[in-house]
């Protein structure tokens, strides 16, 4: 199996890159944001529970997201691998994911951190707001999401650095170039069992 996590600030392109990596390597793409939006759209019990958090740009409580992720991931433990997109987003989630994978005897291979300047993130999200239909793609919620990212999620960089699993990617380049660089880094890892330490 090849198991990856991708994270970064809102608008960093993690959804786009995850889909491309998943296709290239035959991985299952598990996007926590898509799962939640799907529940909200279907107006399920879970959807009703999480709607207020998602629309305000706040994090859904750990126990809710963990339950949902475990339930989905368990279906794919015999697949070619999983790319976790947007999960984990807190230290608690990261620790719990490690425990979950450890229990199933599964290795988390690499954690991709997408780096994009704040001004570029803002421009991308404002552009996306026009056709995404996402209630959290607006100026006010963008600032909340950035704050939440800085307070709760960015610390995962150190958590995974300590495990020598972090791959830092400059996400400001054209989409195809970013995908190619990530693919090169994955191929290098598969061959050498090492992750590039420099920002690529
Ligand atoms: P995303 O599509 O990854 O930008 O996620 C959209 C929204 O879904 C976030 O702003 C949160 O409200 C919620 N969400 C997604 N993933 C998580 C997670 N791992 N933990 C808590 N909330 C999440």
C-alpha cells in the first residue's frame, strides 16, 4: 500500500493534487471536506450536526470526524493505498490516525504539505467562490479558515517532521508542474524509502 496525507491552508490546491495523485497511483481519495459537504447536501443526521461548523469555517469536533474517517478508511485497507485529503487537521486527529493505522498494521508513508502565499490563497478562494457554490468560500470565512489553519493545523508540520515523513511542496506553480514534482518525490520514496528534505 501507499498511504499519503496532504494538507495545507485553504485554497492551497490539496483537493486538486489529491485527485491527480489518486488517479496516477490508483489510490483511494478520501476527502474529509467532500464527505462532510455530501452529508450536508443529503441533509443526513451527520450533515445537520456539522453544517454550522463547515459554513463558518470552523473545525468539526475531532470525535465526529474521526468516526467518519475510520468508517471510510476501514473499507479500503486492502486497496493500493489511500490519500487522506484534509485529514488530519488537529494534533489529536494525527495521533488517532497513527493509532488506527498502527492497529491495522498499515504504514503512513508520506505527508505532503502544500505551501502557498497568503495573498495567492485569498485570490484563489475569491476566484473559486464564483463557481464553487461553497458557503465557506467568501472573504469573512476565508479569514476564519486561515486562523483555524494557523492555530490548529500548521503544527502538524512539526509532528510529521519528527517522524521524517514531511514533504514540502511549493504549490504556487502550475497545477501540472506541481503534480509532476509530487510524483517524482513519490517515485523517489518508493525506490529509496526516503523523502526529499528540501522544499520541492
Ligand atoms: P476542506 O474541503 O478540506 O477545505 O474542508 C471544508 C471544511 O470541512 C473545513 O473548513 C471544516 O469545517 C470541515 N473539515 C474538513 N476536514 C476536517 C477535519 N479533518 N477536521 C475538522 N473539520 C474538517
